[in-house]
């Protein structure tokens, strides 16, 4: 305020303010400095009167009123004590209190209390003034029967209450609190009031006393509990800025917060609605909404919200399968699918607590539970925010019926590795399986709840024949034979090493048959007549031998092998067939062919008695005679290189012939000819040497010619498959033909154009 003037007696002040703009609604508070006379008394109705008037664009305005004033001083040892403001709501009952402080003990204490209610508030007709006391340093109030007022009267407008108390005794150093019941008018204006004025006076043995003051009072909006209208427990949201909507008490503060993290606050609008925005990610949240107002507060808790950007699908149990089981107690893993953040509960109807799991972001869940061997029915349920979203029943350890008996681990005639061997198979739950073998106690097993059975047994490095008996729960028993052989002995198809095919003798006698095969196989030698076959058993080392009386007539022997009814090979041996008369040939290799370094057998055919000689530079000749069957062969160690044999055939009668046999190691570079330089179409500006390079098959001869009378340039392919050769080349266009051959066998050709214009 400006232009302030004060009257001569100092009790009237006038001030003005230049025009300006103010908002609405607003409250204005004005404060003035005052000076109190030394003899000022704190009497009833002490107040600062005011008139607030003026003009504005909205028209003239005027307001009058008083501001209660209490003058502290020595008023018989009593002073007023400040109290917290009391909030009342329109149309409601309430209580208002004031507090005074007594400094000393008194006898004949007779107080008189006068209370003035604020505008819109009246004292209840049945109001009793309740009195309480406490020592100044205490916090708890005590009922003061000797403080209760009697002879209460209330003015006609209900705003003034007077009460007295017959003389009594009171202690000193205490606070006295008096409380009166009030009624708030339905149309009481919301906001601060002038407060409840009080005058506390009377007499006592120590003299008269007097004090006065005001207890602050505010009229507040009737409390409306907060509500959340657009989300309920278990609802979903789209990740991002999420808007929450609801209602509450106008002017109250509403806070929306997750169980962990910072909340957001907003003010309830005058129409009782509110909204707040909070960022929520792709997750699950437990939210709360709380409201704090002058007239009360409340909180909505445990609002579980879930992102809608995760997997939402029907609940299912993928394992264990219905009807599954196990033969001994242990952990069983339950897995399945469902809606993310759902809680999966697995129970069996017993007192054992349920096993739980949470569905993950990818929609899968997994849980382990210890399960015995008895039949069990599991109830597997899924729920999210206490709303069930799936259920499935799994029968476990129920057993298998109607399943055909089988022996899966081994087959008749099969093998085993010596040591602990386990026989396994399938059947119907409860079926009995018995293994018997000569000299062994029976071994028994029962098909379990999963429809499986197993029998362990230690077996050595030999063979054994089991009789397997299957006794079903209902029906007749069946048997099968299981012959098994160690796999740590000789294995292989039948071979006959003697006599050779085509052998014979001049007079009847014993012929010894020998060979190799799979241990414990039975070798049978028959000649197609009614004579009984000669038999032998293949030994541990894989060899077999048997003698048979053979005459001088041509005979064809069939030598066969079998073990446990499984054929192991067969050969035919011609005996006493006479000497062979065949054409000479090298059957094992061809000229220009390859061999694998090591002992190499060179073989062929001819007429019995012919001589075959192999010679090579630097080596002693090797001589072989064609046998009665018309076969010849010789073995020679050959290294990782090449060799050229001259093979001479000297027949029993006729002219001698020679053959060339060039052989090359197969452990060197192999491949068709390639030319890596010069490139096709290359050139040079002056005559000179051109280097030709490339790759090919080791020991091949590479020839570079230009179609003229000039001699070809040649090179040999090296071990690494590379070759190189230089040739003098002029500046005229020329086409080179590059060829490769080994032992007269072509292995590639390329054309290179040089010094051409294109």
C-alpha cells in the first residue's frame, strides 16, 4: 500500500494502491506494524477492524471484518497457547479446541469461558465442554473432571457459547484444553475462517485471571476418496507415456507411483477429476495411487499392470507328457508356454507346497519338482494378477498298457563290448522279463511305469546264448533266443587262403583248407555231392582250418561262413580242374597308371608254366611262373616316385613278348593342365624370352609349340604340381598350343594367343 496516513490518536490507518491486475481466485494478506501501550489489557473482543474497498474493471468492491487480537501480559498467570488449525467440512459435525497455560496451583478456581464460532459454524445444542490437562513438558492429555464446564448457554444464532465451573482446585505448570462440539452449515464457504475466538477469565485464591485468543479454523471441501478409472488390477498397457485418469477431492494432491521408482504427482481439478502421465517400459509394474487432502487421505495399492508388447498365448504344458513316468524318484522338469509374467503353479493335491514358475518374455516357463514313483495327478495352473488364464492336468507314473514287447538294445547274432552290459527294451507296465543262460542264475526285470525295462549283466570276452522269456500281466509267456558275441575278437568276411582256386593233386588224399573270418563263425566246405560238409570254427585270432579227403576228379568246393544264422561270406574253389591255358595279360595295373607307395602287388594271367619277368633300370629282374590256375603275381616295395617296368612274357611254347608298364605314385599332385602365364592375349613390344608357367599332374611332360618348324619347348611337372619353361618369342602375332601328357596319356591342353591385336 502507498499513500499511508495515520490519525492523530494513532488508532486509524488509511492506505491506497495504484491500479493493477490481479488473478482469480486469490487471497490477499495485509500486515501492519503496531505499538502496544504499557497498560494495554487483553480483554474480550479485542480485534483489528478493517474496511477493504475500491474499484476495478469488474465493478466496485467492498469487504469488512475484524482480525482478533490477543495482548500478552501478566493476566493472573494465564496465557493462551497457539494450536494447529482445525479443518471442518460443510454439513458435517466436528470439534474445536483451545489451550491455555496456568503457571501456578490455585484454590477456589472458578473459570468462565466464552467462545465465538466462525461464520458458517455453530455450537451443537448438546455440546459439553470437555476439559483436559497435561503438564507443560508432557505430550499426553489427561481427562480433567474438575475442568469440565457446567451451566452452558448458547446464543440464538448458535455462534456464542458461555460456560462456567464451580470453584475447584487445580495444579500449576499445566496446559488446560477445552473442546466443544460444532456443526458446520451445508453452505459454509470453503477456505480459512476468522477462527474460534475464546475468552478465558475468572477468579481464584490467587486473584482474578483473564486471557483471550483465537483457534484457527478452515472450512475444507468434503473428502472424496481417490479413484483410478482407466486401469484395474491385472490390466495391460502399451509401453511409453501412459496416462492415468481418476477422481478425487478438488485441490488434493494425487501421486501415481510404481513399487520401485519415482512417482508422478498432480492436483485434483475443481471438477473432481485428475490425470497423470508416467513412462512405463516393456515390463510388469505394481502401481499405487495415493491422495492427500486437507480433509483426509487414502491410497489404492497393488495395481498390477502388464505390458501388452510381450507374448500372450494359450497356456500349455509341453513336458512331461501325459502318462509319462519314471522308475525311481527324482527331479522332473515341467516346461510349457503361456502369457508373459503369468505365475505357473504345479500341485499334486498333497500337503507338499506348490511348485511355481514365472512365464518369461519369450512365453516359455520351466520348473523342477521332486516326484516319487507312485501314481500322481498334477494340476498345473496359470494366473496373472490373480486371474487364471489356463489349467492342465498331467497324469504321471500311470503306466503303459498294450505296448508290444521288444528287446531294443541287442539283436540275435549281434555283438557287445566286454564289461557291464545293459539289456533294454519296452513292454506293458507290470510285464516280467527273464534272461537265462546255461550255468547262470536267471536275471529278472519288470516293465516300469514308463513302459521300459532293463537288465544289467557283466559279460567277458566270449560269446553267450540267452533265452529271453516275456511273461505279460495277462496272456501267455513267449520266448526268444539272443546269441551275442564279443566285439573284441577278429571281425571280417570269410577268406580262403588254401588251397588256391585252380589247385589240384595227382592222387587222392587229405587237402587242408585254411582261411580267415569272424571269430566263432562256422565255416562249411561242401562239394555239391551227398558227402557231408566239412566244418570248422573261426578261432580268436580269426583263423580257421579243416582237412577234407579229396579225390582226383575235378571238384568245385563251396566254402561258406555263418554265425548265429548270419552269413559271413562265401567263396568257390575249383580243384583238380587241370592246367589253365589262357592269354597273357597284366590285370593289376595299366601302363601310365598309379600305385599307392608301399608293398605293391603286380599280377596278371597267362598259361600255366609260362615265365613272366619284370625288369627296371637299376633293379634286379623279378621272375614269376604262371600257376596251374593261370595266375601270376609278385610284390615289390615302391616309394613315392615313378618307375618304368619292362614286362617280358616267355610262354611254354611260342615267341617271347615284351610290354612296357609305367607306374606313378598317387601321392603327388594330380590335375589337368593349366597355364597361369602368360595370359591369353598378352604381348610384348620387343622380342625376348617369355616365361610360361602353370600346374598339372606330377611327372607329366608339358610341351609349348607355335605351329611353326621351331621345336617345342618342354618342361616336366614337379612334385608340387607346378611347371615352368622359357621360350624366345618375337613381336609377330603367334598362337601357342600348350599340351600335357604322361606315359602317352594326354592330361590337358590350352591355347595362348600372344601379340594379337585383340
